[in-house]
């Protein structure tokens, strides 16, 4: 009985000493938001493209005469370098030198016959003046015989020229400074006229064909249809930065667009702009040579556009709407005109004014006119990292 009474007393004591719960009224505070102050800027637009590096000149080295290869350039190997005018291959020329001697003999014989005919023509004229009557015929005056002798002399001189040309073709010299891509013959091999000895390409200039869409052309200062042509150094030519991953390291090269091709591609509708890189194998920087057939990405310098506003991706939705905080801390939904959407930023051409506070985070469900509190004013770089 005592235990029952003691238990009741302890229970009453606990109930009497329990803390009193105070009811609090929940306050609906305005959400905290992060904003960015916008100002109009002058932005130089750029265009991204890609292409394959090709040499300006690439030809097959073909023999024009037959004979045995008696000499090859020391760099006549795959990947070998050579200078313009270097003797790349030499064919045995003794047969053609003999042809020159025979042609010279023919000329001497033709000259002798022509001199004889000239003398006989003079004699015939003298005899006719002394004894002849009336108008003499051309045959009597030896006119056709003299014309034949002169024609034979010209034919002999032409044979000599042909023999000299064949002799000169025994030496195949480099038409430009370049590199040997592949070789097909070896020293001592007998070749026929028309055989391909090697494939060579120039190394003074590399070209890259960059496809550009119609919208991309609007961002560039390209001289479409210019018939005069532009030099590489002309400042009007857009600069191009080429990049490629080589051995796990991103490399860069500088170039310029020098021309556009004459027509749009009939399958894709793009226009190809040709970029040139001077001396791709002799780069001043630490970049490796710009190798032929290398795939590169290109960033083309575009026009300067005034009055653009730069926003982070988090500041705009798919409907091209942004959230503005006015001086009274009220939220407003505003539609803007986007010039271009880039991977890390959005360029707005209209719909904003200088000093606008654009919300980049803090509002999940925006309502026109709702009150907000500005927590942070971010710069553009910090705002780019915000995910709305």
C-alpha cells in the first residue's frame, strides 16, 4: 500500500514540474536571394568550329622520262624534309645526252643544205636576169627548194630543243619547300614515264577548312565575294586560335582566315572559311609542328558588339525570363532578348538597363511582386558557379 501511494506521489510531482510549452506564431520571412548587378559591355564575339589540317600544296612526284634511278636526295624517305630547288631524284641521262648530240648534227646538216640552196637560188636569179625572158616560175628560181631547206633547219632546231627538254627531265627538283609523305621507288630501280616516285607536300603554309553556319557568319568580319583577295597580314582578316590535344597536352597555334570558298556546301548548307598558319613546322612558341591531317578545334575572333549584358546561366530560364529586384525589394519577372547562349554565360541584347539587380539564386517559385531580401551581391565569375 505504501508503494502505491509513493508511486502516485512521484507521478504527481513529475506532472507538476514539467516545463510549460509556449506556443509561437510562425513568421513568413521573405526569401534571401543572391543577385548580380548588370552593366552594358562591349563584347567581342567569337565563333567555334573545327577542321583538318592540310598543306597548301600536295602533289605526286611523277617521272616524265624512262631510265634507271641513279641518285636520290638524302631525305628521300617518308617524312624527309627538303628545300625548294633541291634535286630529289636523278635518272640516267646518257641516252638523252646522245639525243642532244644527234640533234646538233642534224642542225649542222640542215644549215649546210640551206646555205647550198641559198647559193643556188642566187645563181638561178643571176642566170635569169642575163638570159631569161618573161616572168620566171618559182621552181626555176628555186623558191620551194629554199623554203624546204629552211623548214628542215627549223625542224632540226626543234629536235634539239626536245632533246634538251628530255635531258632536263632526268632531274626531278622540288617545286617548293616541303616534306615527303610517302615514297614508291628505290635507288637503282628502272622506271617508266608516268611512274609515281613519291608524294610530297609543302610546309610553308598549312590550311584548315572551317565550316560556318549562316548564323555564325553574322558574328564575323568576313569579306564574302571579295575578288581582290587578302594577304595573310591584313588586319581585316579574323584571327583564329587553333587547339589540339597532343600526347595529353593541349597545344595552340595562331592563324588567320584568308578566304572563303565560292559556294555553300550543297549537303549541309555551311560555308567553308580557309584558315592559314604560316610556317607550321617552325613555330616560335614551344608548340609542336602543326602536322598534316591533325584534327583541330578553332576559335575565330568575331565582331565587337556594344551594349550587351552578360548573365550567368543560372539567371535565365528556358523561356528567356529573368528575375529582377527593384528598389523596394520587390521581385519582377522580365522577358529579355538573348543574342547568344554560350556554355558559361548568356549574352542579352535587350530587356535590361544599367544597374538592374538580377537574381541568380534563392527563389524556387517566383511570384510577380513578392518581397525578397538581398543576401549577397555576386560578381559574374562567382555567379557562374551558382546552380539555380
